C-alpha cells in the first residue's frame, strides 16, 4: 500500500500513468484519496512544454477526495470526511494571505507572484490516486452531504476563476457585461456576471456548442466572432459601451477588443494568461484619460472560498455539471488529454475518476 498510480510529466508531450510512492502526511498536512479530478487548460500548457514544470512531477490541480490521513496539528476533521480542495492552496500565514491576496501567497513570508499555486506546479498534483494537501487547516473544505463529486469538482479552479473575473470587475446590478471567449473559464465568468446582477450579458466565441452553452450559463446575447464584428455589436447593444468587459482567452486580439468595448470609466477584468507582449493602442483607452480600470485575477483558493462556492451550488443558484461532457478513468487520462486538447466532440471539461 505504499505505492499509487499517478499521471507523471516526463517532458514535452510525454505524460504517463505510472506507479509512484504514495504520500504521507507530515505536520500540518493531510493526504486525501482522490475520488474525482479533471484536466485544466493550464495542464495542456504544461504538457505542450509552454509552461515549465520539472520532469517527474505529478500534474493536475482540481481535487475532490476523502481524507485518508491527517498530520499532527490539523484539527476539526476526521478520516473519511469528503473534501474539496482549491487549485490554489494558500498558507494562510504570510503577508500576502493575511492581506487577502491568497493566490500570491508568499510561503510563510511576504508575497510571491502565483505563490499559492502549488499542486501540479511546485508540488505533486491531483491526477493521481492520492494527494498530499499542504497547509491542510486552511485548505480542506468539507463537502455538504447533498452534493456529489461532479457538482463540486469544477469549483476548485474554473468556477472560482470565472466568478473572480466578474467579482474583480465589480459588476453592479443593471450592468451591461461582455465576456470574450466562452471556454470553460469564460462560461463560468458568464455565470458569475449573471449571479452579480448584470442586466445584459453578451458572450463572444466562435464555436457553436460553446455559444449554445453560453446561453445556458446566462448570456442574453451571443456573438460569433466569425460572423460579426463584436466591438460594433456591443456598441450597438449597449449604446455607450459595456460597463465591464471580461477577457477569458489571453490574446492581444481579445484583450484589445475587450478594451474597445468599454464605456468611459468601464472596467476590463482580465483572466487570460498572456505570452509575449500585450499592446494598448492609445485610442482604445482615451489616451489614458478615460477613467478605465484594468484588473487581473488569479483563481482564488482556500477553504472559505470553496465553502462559499459550494453554498452557491447547494442553494441551486448555479449548476456546472453540464460542463462535464466526458468521463474517463485515471488509466485512460491520455485519451482525456487528447480529446480536451483537440476540443473534439464538443468537449468542455472531462471528469477523471482515479
Ligand atoms: N486567471 C486564472 O486564474 C486562470 C485560471 C485558469 C485558466 N486561465 C486562462 O484562461 C484562459 C481561458 O481558459 P479556458 O480553459 O476557458 O480556454 P479554452 O482554450 O478552453 O477556451 C478558449 C475559447 O476561446 C474561444 N476563442 C478563440 N478565439 C477567440 C476570439 N478571437 N474571440 C472570442 N473567443 C475566442 C475558443 O473558441 C474557445 O471556446 C486561458 O488563457 C487560461 O490559461 C486563467
Ligand atoms: Zn487550472
Ligand atoms: Zn501565504
């Protein structure tokens, strides 16, 4: 029983499910038996060699599981408790965490950019039979008995991220909101905009099944960028421009379009991960004098965030299970990566059951 099966990154385009040592819980840590996980777009970046992690690392950062072992000092939990753990695992002690910037956790001291993202990045991740949870006291969120694994697995990352795009954008009741890209992240941002009281939500994408899902997640109008100019359409629909534009792809084009859709004084809430240079043409933001706000957010984590998200689901405010379009066992995960990576067969998110 000292071994487990896990998805190990060996280098570009090389992941294998293999036997690795099973983790043991040290002081302040816990081990959970993973009952459900999924694959994130960021895992694709890792496997394609676009985001560096060290070979030999177990990847994945979206765990639902059952507590198997509790380290010394972790209180208020029992072996056998069902828990959700966020993709971001803040220490809860550093200046970053205690200032409310849990994703920029400084590992016990100040701040560190992305420091709260540990699973499948700096420590072994969730696409495995067992997972070591650091700072367990701050990160194990008990799952209410009424909720099943599929209802909560997407809260660990994409729902927390998508909602944060709406929250950081400061959406007010009655706002007009446009969301660029309706991939899993953008769809959750659309659902977040709806929850926050937007009066008009416009979803932009170029994929038929995603545009359809956009309406299901709360969009009033969907725009297919293959068939229209989204900026002109948003201006037409809103008059002055959107109050809040959410960017959920991470390209120059969508960033710039989001900026050009804003009314003066509007907010661009950016979720995408960019590479290279991002340019801001002066005319797109009134030469810097338009009172625009541009904000960025990394997925919020920690057990309180997870508790709140589970409440939203438990109270029936939102249901993300339609986004889980395909199911695989851990042994079949390579097939899950292929399907998800190719966006084949109308896939949105794949459930992986170890
Ligand atoms: N901020 C965070 O914490 C965080 C967390 C996870 C992922 N991300 C990032 O969020 C982004 C989106 O992730 P995802 O998993 O939803 O991506 P995805 O690749 O699954 O979806 C992207 C969508 O963009 C659409 N698209 C392509 N070109 C477009 C255009 N010009 N206009 C509008 N839509 C267009 C595609 O049709 C697709 O539906 C990525 O950059 C990802 O790395 C950020
Ligand atoms: Zn992720
Ligand atoms: Zn911290």
